[in-house]
């Protein structure tokens, strides 16, 4: 995660140099020097993340770099805030505070020098203790042994006799035997870690039908640490068990030749279990003869891209167990065929439901309870804390799932961990998720492509990696909402806290112990505020999920303690009034507020020059909400959402009409003379989606108003509604 922090800060510094060059006189060279230093560190981080020997010392170095990068980010963001306050003053005010501005420049220069000194010390310590360490080979061996042990754990757990695969195995057996051409074909099983891919493949591999159909079979476990030579040797040991090829000094090409010789003129079935990389397939596929004998290769993987690359046929998606199947598996493992007390069944089914149909977690949980007293009292201790037991007590579950996280490219890690911020079992709206990723700076722009398209690619890649589940699909077959398995969410929370990426606070765990960059409060906000003693100045994103709370005094707490926020999602709170100092959050990119209790947005919103998304959902459908007409000056605003009716207030801008080059969406705005004026002056040149309401009082002006919409050349969705609006008036 440290590399994503540094990358984001580099972007921050570049934007600062471009936008505020006239105010950086005296420290511009300092900021450029810091940026250059961080660019070199960023290269080191990306190189380090590719290495597999993640020793404890290296992790300490990465952690130190992350912390100092956070410190640099705080210094820069605070400086930008102060610069903005200086710019917003009139000329006499600037002259009056010129001494303060000079002191500000001096302080930031001094802090940057200190940061560079710390970076230098980290580098020197790394050279001294890491690169010159004589224990590197030992650490590498220990890491390799740990990974082998983990692979054995995964296989031992997944190869349990999981129920519920009768239909699944019949489908796959038919695909291998009956529904295929005589040409070599690849069949694949994909799903998230712990779902039972290996178990299903083993059932198919050992079925009598398969044994009779194929006169040659071999099974090899691949893993994400695949070495082609070991894969080939594994195949040969299956095909020719009496030969010891490993001790012979023969080349990989010779090993491929031996594999081909063993398989030629035979109808064979090969299982490549847990394939992670396309490259591994490419390096071994020419060892498999392609004669028209009806041979098959069965692949298990967590990654859809691997399955799609290796074979022509669509992969077999493994599903979660139903509640009935989950209970059957659980009771088999706990009671081992013995009778069980009737009073335990209801509680047991509730406990098993927490596993979300994941066979791995059910088997591990059953192993935990099998050795405990089978009583209602003992089981009730575990009920409600199942995920905690699985992720904290049983290493098998956490480590198996963590393999998927460790295998993610650095660009996807923050996007995936971010899912832990949302509440348990929630359906996450894709539109909201993508906009949050963009606001957080997680999405790397690719050429001229729209950043939302890139974010959508990231989403589908996480889906294809079996880390995100599709919940609802839109009419155009796009994903409308998604969810994450509870155990993966718990893993995100653990990793997020460890990396200081984010922290979740609940009623049972109300306090925070670190300084997270993102804070998600899943409890009473007033309870959290009264209990909190930690400095919140480092918080960049604040989420509140508290639908039953009436929001009164906490806004003052937010404005005083979270001045540098980029994301503010407090939809769960009822806000009676948006404070006039809203515009002080100059870094704000994403704002989501429950607006059902207020009717106007303050003029200071026009100070939010970085704002991208404004979301006022959960509002009365038929009421109005007024915006200042000067909102057209927000150059980076992309989306405005509300269920209420937007009306513009204030005088028309005669000369300085803002052009919102990035605005794409406006929902439910009144098409009156002011809105028509802005449209006709070209204020919304890139608008794509528009929902307008025409009041009955403007009947005579409707043709002219509708004619103004011709200015919107990029518009691809338009909704028009004629309404009787009693509370609407020109202001």
C-alpha cells in the first residue's frame, strides 16, 4: 500500500506546482526536490512489491516510507488549505496578512527539509541493515517454506468431503466426456478461495466415468509461486511414478519432451490445480499433444482471465452452498454421524449462516466446534462472532483468502481493501463505488480514456478474480450493485487497519488506536465523538452509517477536526442545515449528505474547486432545494444527484458565466429562465444525463426553454417532467 500513497502524493505535488505557482515563490524548489525524491522511492516500492522475499525488515522499511509519505501529504494539504484562505481574501486582507504568508512559506520549507532528512535516514538504514544483511538467503528459505506450508494447508482444507457438488460434478463430467470434440479441450472451474474448486475437481477426477473414459490421468498442483520445472516434474511423477527425474540434470525442454512422449497416442486427462498466471500456461502448454483423441485438461483458478485464455469454452462458475447444504456439511463435520440435540439445530444453522455458504469457513468452524462441548451455552459464545473466530483463531481461512490479496497488482489493492469500509452484507452501488475510487485518487488515468471507464475495468477485474460478487445487473447488462463475502470484508478491515489505510468503528469497538487516513463509523456518531480522543487531522475520508441518529452538533466536530477531508459521506445522518463554512473543505472531492431536513445549499459551496460528486439522496421527492447560480464556477464537478427539485437562486451572471467542462450528470433541475440562461451560454458543454422539470407557471416559455437544450451536443439521456410546483418561485 505504501506505493499507492507515494503515487497519490506525487500527483498532488504536480497539481500544486501547476495551480499555485504564483504563490509558491520561495518554496517551489523545495517541493520539486521532494517530488524528485519521492519519484525515486516510488520506483523502489514498485520493484519491492514485485519481489516475493518480503522479510520483516523490508516490511518495516515500507511502513516507514508510508508514514513519512503521509506526513508529507499532511504538510502539503495543510499548505494548500492556507494558500486557499489567503487567495480568498480581498487585496487589503492579503496585504494585512502578508507577514503570515511569509511565515507560512518559511514553515513549509522547513518541514519539507525535515521530511527529506527522514527519507535519507530510511534509505541509509535500508542500505545498512537490509542489503548488507547476511540473513537474506535464510529469510528467502523461510519465506519459501512458509508458502509451501500454506499451500499444504489450503489443499488439506479444500479437499475435505464437501457436500453439494453432485449436480456440479455431473455437469463437468459431461463436459469432459460427452459434450466435446475429439480435439484437445480445456475445461475450467473458477471461484473465490475456499469455495471448493479443488474438491470438485477431485470428485470429477476420481469418478468411475472419468476413470473408464480416459486411459491416462495426471494431477499437478500449480500455485501462485509456480515454477515450470516443478510443474513438469509433478506431471512426470504422476505419469511415470517409478522414475526419479528430479535427480537428473535434464533441461526443461527435455522434460517437456518426456511429458509429450507419455501422453502421445493416449486419451488423457490432466488437472492443473490452482493456476494463477497466463504466463505459466504459455510456458507448459506445448508439452501437451493435440491429437484428436478427445483428451482434456481441467483447470481450477480464481481468475477468469486465466480460464478465458486457456480454453475456448466458458468457465464453470462455482457457487456458494445453500443454507441446507451448509448445515449438512457442518453437521457432518461436527457430529460425525452421531445424533445431535434438537435444541442445537436452530442455533447451529444461525452460526453456519454467518459463513455465507463458503465451504472452507464451514469446515474450519466445524473443526473448532467439534472439539468443544456440544451445548447451547458453549455455542452461544461463538454465535455473533463467527467471522472473528475464523479470521483471528484459524490461520487456514485467513491465509487462504489472503493469497488472493497478495496476488493483486498494486493498482487494485486499495480498490479492493476499500470495500471493507461499507457495512456488513450491504449491496454496494457500483455508481457510488466507482465515483469514490476516483475521488480517492485510486484510478490511474490511461491516455485519453475516461477515468470512469478505467474504474469500471478495475471493478470487472476484481469480479473476474473472484473477489467481488455481482448482486444486481442493469438492463444493459452492466453491473448495478455488488457485494463482498463477509470473510473477505473482515480481511480487508484487518489489512486496512494494519496499513493505516482505514479503520471501522462499531458500537462494540468504538475507539480507534491508530491514525487512519479513512474512518468509517458504524455506530452512533454522537457516541463516537464523545468517546474519541485521537487526533483526526489526518482523516481524508469520513463515512457515517447511522440511520437512526438526528444530526445536530457533530458537523462542528467535523469542521474542526477533519479539515483535510476529500470524501465526506454522511448520508446516514440527518442534517438540518448545511453550515455556511462548508466551503472550507477545499480538498473535498465527494460529498454525500442526507438533505431531507434543509432546503438550501450555502454560497460557500462555490469554494469547493476540487468537488467532483455532489449527492443529496434520501430526500423528499416533491420538495425543492436551492443552489447558488454561481455553482457554475465549479470546474471539476461531474455529477449532481438529488431526488428533490433543484432551483437556482441569485442574479444571472452577465459576463463571468462559468463553464463546467466536466459536468456529466444533473438530476431533477427546474428548467426555468436561469437554467435556460446557463445552458444557452454554454455552461454545460459535456452534459450527458439530464432530468428537467418544467413548472406549470412557465407554460408560455416552454418552446423556447426546450430549444435551449439543443446546445447540449453530448446529451444521451434526457427526462422531462411537467409538474405543478407550489413552492417554486424565481429568486
